[in-house]
C-alpha cells in the first residue's frame, strides 16, 4: 500500500503538526508514501479566479502521481475536493482533457485517469479498517466527547467525491470512536467551518465559525476534531483571534484527527505536535487510559516473541 | 601606465558603486512599516544589531551558516547536484585564481617565499582552477540553453555574467598557450634568466625547447640529433628548470598550444600574446567595475543574506533591521530561478500572462518599486496581481539558495500595493486566507479596504444592479453570458431550475442574515434565474457571489440537479475576467 502524499500549501507552511502526526500515524499503521516534490497547488484557491488555472494546477498533480503509478492521498479536504473534481472532469470531458494534456505536454506530462484520489480518512477507514486500527491501540480514551467535523469538500458534491453518504456520513465518526472517544451527535456537524471566507469577509466567516462551535459545545463536546488544515486553522488560530475580539471566553479547542489517533497509538506527543496548536489541547492526555485487557494481551504476545527469537538464533 | 590607470578607474567605479549600493540597503523602503524609519536610524540599528550579534552566542550560528551555506553551499546541493557542481566549480575556481594568481604579489608571495608563477604546484594549479571555472561555465550554458531547466529565465544580466567569466578564463588560457609557442617570449626568458651567450649552447637549448615544450622557432625545426638534445637538456636543467616547470604541467595551455602550433610563427609576429594579455587584464578590470551592478554582486550580498537571515526573526529583530535586510535581499537574488521552479502557483501563468507571477521575476519589479521609481498604474497593477497570486506556501523561502525570506517580502509588498488604491480582484478568493491569518500584522484600519474596493469595482460595472426600478427585457439580454458558462460541463445545468428555492433555503450564508437580500443582493436561486435570463449585471453585482462558501449544500440538495455552486464559481470567473481586462 503506497501513495503519493499530497500535502498542499497550508500544511507545510502553517500546520507542521499535521504533517508530522500524519506521517507518524501512517508509519505505525504500515501505510507507505512517496513525496513528490514537483507537486504544486491543488488549484482550490484559484478556482474563484480562473477555472482553467484551477484545472491545470490540479491535473498537473494528478499527472505527476500517475507517472509514478501511485494513487494520491490528500490530507486536506479542499485539496481532496479539488483533485477529485479535476479527476472527474478529466474522465468525463474529453475535450477538456485534450486541452489540459496539451498544456501539460510541454513538461512531458499527461493525465489518463488511471489513478485514484483518496483522503487520509478514507485510506484509514477503507484500506486499513477500523478493526485493524483498534488492534494497534496502545491506549484508549475514556470519557472524551468529540464533535466530529466532516468538512464540506470531502462530502460534497457527492457525485464527484464519493467520500461517504453526504446526508448521513459515518466514516469519520467510526474513526473517532475507534480511539475510545465518543463522537457526539451535533446538529451542525455537516456545516461549513467558515474558512473559505476568512480573509474575504471576516465578519461572515466569524459568524459561521462561532455558530458551529457553539453548537458543538452545546451538544456536549470537549473538542472539535478535523482532518483538514483549513478547518483546523479556522477552529484553532482563527477561533483564538475571534475570541480575543469578542466576549465569548470558552473556546471549543480543535484537535487534528492524526493527533487524536496518534495519542491512542502511543506516539510521542512531541511528534504529534500537541503544543503547536494555538488553543491548548494538553488536557486531552489525561483522558487516555491503558486498557488492562489490551495491555495484558500485548505483554503476553511480547513474552512469546522473544522466546521465538532465541530459538531461531539457536538454530 | 594605461593599465595602471585602467585599474584605478575600475577600482574607483567599483568603490563608488559599492557605496551607492550599500546606501540603498538603508534607503530603499519595502513595506508600510519601513516608511516610518529614517535612513540614519536604520544605519545605527544595523551597527548595533551586528555588534550585539557578534558578541553573543549567535556567533556560533553565524559560523555554522558561513561554513555550510556560504562556503560549502549546502542549500544548493539540497536542490540540485548538477547545479552545485556547476557553482562550486565556478566559485572555487574563481576565488582560488583570484587569491593565488591575480593577487599573487600580495597573497601567494606572503605565504610561499619562493613563489614563481612558472613553478609547480602553482603552474599546474592555475590551469586546474581555470579549467574548473570553464567546466562550471559550460554546465551553466548547458543548463540554460540545452537542458532548458524549467522556468529558468535568461536575462541580459545572466548572459553578460557568463560571457564575462568565459572571456576572462579563455583569454587566460589562450594567453598561456600563445606564450608557450611564441619565440619572442622564449628569447626574453633566455636573455633574462639563462646568462648563456655561446651560440652552440643557445642552439642546443632552443632545440630542446622546440622538441620538448613546443616552442615555435623561426630558425630551428626538428628533427634534432641526440647530442644536441642531450646538451639542451643539461642546459635546461641548469638554467631553466629551477624556475620553470615543464610547460606540460599547465595542461590546458599546453593542450591549446599543441592545437595552434601550426600557426605559431604568425601568432608571435602578430604579437598575439600581448593582445591576449590586454584582453585578459582589461576583462578583469571590466568585471571589477561592473561587479556591483551585475549579478556577481551576489558574491557579497548572498553571504550577507544567508548570515542575516540565520540570526534574524520577525517579531524579535528590530523593524529597522528587517527593513534593511529586505532591501539587501533584493541585491542578494542571483536570478537562479529555484523559487520559480518550486512555486506552487506557476500553472497560473498558462492562463494569466503576468511575469510577476514567477517569484524570480517579481524580485526585479520589486527592486524598481523599492527604489521609489515612478511606475505606471499598469506596472503597479501587474506587480500587485503577481504578489497576490500566491498561496503563501513558503516554498520559495525554503528553497532559496541565498536564504532570502521571500514570503515576508511578498507580504510587505502586497500590503503596500493594496493601499495604493488599485482594486485587486484576486483578493476575493481563498488566496486571502493567509492575509486574514496575518490580519494583526496589517494596518488594522485599512485591512478591509482592499476587499471593499474590489467588490465596489465589480459592482460599479453593473448598471442594472444600481437602478432601483428594474425594467427587464423579455428576451435574454446577454447570450454570450449563457454560452460563456460552459467551462465545466456541469455548469450549464441552470436552465432546468424551476425556482423551488431549495438552494437558498439550505445556504448557510443566507440563513446567517435576518434580511439576506439587503446584504447579499440576489440569493442563489435568483442568481440561477439571472444567469438563465442572461442578466449579467444582476449575476455579477450580487454580494452573494463573493460571500459563497462553496460548501456545496445548494448543489447537493437541488432536486433538479442544478450545479448551483459550480455555476456560482463560473460566474465569479467571468466577473473577474470582465473587470480585470478593463482594469489592466
């Protein structure tokens, strides 16, 4: 199982903890990846400006991955949505494909549509599976209530992305619950985080973010959990900026899914970059418990293994 | 006399230009903050900053960076091995030649008391270093014109630099070669150093040099008998060898000499060695005088940029020093194109033909801007658009071999230009996300101005929107609008809209307002209608278009399968295209 890891622009520049935690989690779960340096912007921020620029940018990435015969794994929902859209258009629209490939040809590239675009969450859910993930847990959370945030561009337009049921998705909830946390039921869980308008219309963006976060809190969540740099930055850094301007004092801190999963996989919190979040999430560690049964089984397994080793060395 | 005068002229130009250039680092203004800081203040802040760094633990960082990045150039190695080989060849070869050969009277002699340019290892090393530079120049030419490294743009400045270095090196090697075969040079050496006068001895020595070292003599031509050669060899050993290694050691010159030997007499008669000598020396002087104006100035500025950036940090370092560093960085750029190669948005150039999209080309425009030169509105708009078309991924900054903090440069230039009042339509895209995150570092009271200005500039083009009493024609007003909305096959679907308003009902933006129409203008279903009727003004002029989250709720839930969000996207594209073409 090997993917072309698509980090996009935001993660390396502004959300290093997502990159380090994702790499650590993937390594622990045995997912391989290749970094393609030539990748460029997925095209998402350019789509407001020029459709062709968006499509060319996106398709160039797909062509680069296809050249290496690798499926793409995106960590960002907006990158995922854009790459999916481009993939869809390149497969559906022959004349567009011809035009785009005509431009890509200048660099010796072309996209034939032989690869798949996946988000990290779908790789975890479909390729590894909930049971396999549970089998690798070092610890689980007890009494942790999470507001699971799906992210618009992963879910919709469902015809293009095919991530999960757009009306009643459960993929991310299952992944969150695999860590032992409870994924709370909250009315606004499928709503937008507000990030697409941050920088364009801050007041509107702020309204939407606050509304959503308040709904999460009201539904009993301790943290909101995202798997997208835009959503997370909006819930983390932007929430902090908003709170400093308003009289709302109690934030709903955001944790990246790879941080949440990483903690229960027993990955070092430095690698997970817990301290790099703007709104502190350090309290979450207190809710981690070692499951006695699980540890006993592991200890037994570990005891057996060394014996085998010694036997084999004797031979 | 002529050469001494030339040297002083070159030195004077170099010195004055250096002073001028350094002064620009304290005078040029980049960013709004820098306009508040006077030149003397910047100068004293720099002195203070340098002294306090030198006498602190940060000196260790400086030493490390000096060794790894300035001397060994690890940052280039990380990018591209061939390029590193190229640069090390040119830079190491050039500097070693400068110290050992050009400044031999001052440096080499001081270290090796019995230095002669004609003895080994100096004679061999001189050629070795020269050949290194030539290999480097050859790789440079190969990369630019044969391999055609993507987005490596060759400006006149880059070509001049290659030509100048090539002329200095090749003239040097040809000079050496012609001197090897020139009879008059041979005679000069014999007269000066040998002290021989016996014609038989002179003949024997000459025969030996003709046979062994390729001197072209008008009097003697081989083959020579063993006895003469043996005598010549003895004389060579006693009179010449002590101060003159076998010319074969200067392998590049010797190889060239072998090739041109057939015309050796003509070369000597035409006094080609002295012509080449003048070319060689004058090319060096030209190089010296031109250096502060050329990309070769990076010999100084790149090192300074790397060192300054290793110990400076936004927020910690004084704003005066950051302003100075940013002006210096403009001179540190070598136009190597690494930033453009790694830039995230380069594909934009395929549709938006603005060279300022490329980071490496932006620098030149920003230089003009920072110098306070009067730029036309068109030029300013192009630079503004170029700096806005950036996802702020920091890749340019990470890969810059000379450590320029390009990201900060773009940010400062962006904010300065945005306040000049030209609407920037690209601000109405998620490219603004970063600006929103950096909101606290912008001038607070002016933060929203560019956003409002862009919206107003678009709305001002929409006459129908402004009229209170809207009288609409019964036939579609703008057929090209409808046919224009076909970029993605899905976007044509608005014609099947039957006006159920589901899109508007589920829109989180609409439901955020008590009286949405007042704030947003047309609502999603109305925009679908307007598009269907070809009412361009109504579709373009609504705030709804720019306040769309692209969350796809409307599109997902439309019972008729109208690609509402995609249509909104395309309307935005058309609106921007329409106003941008008029504005530029």
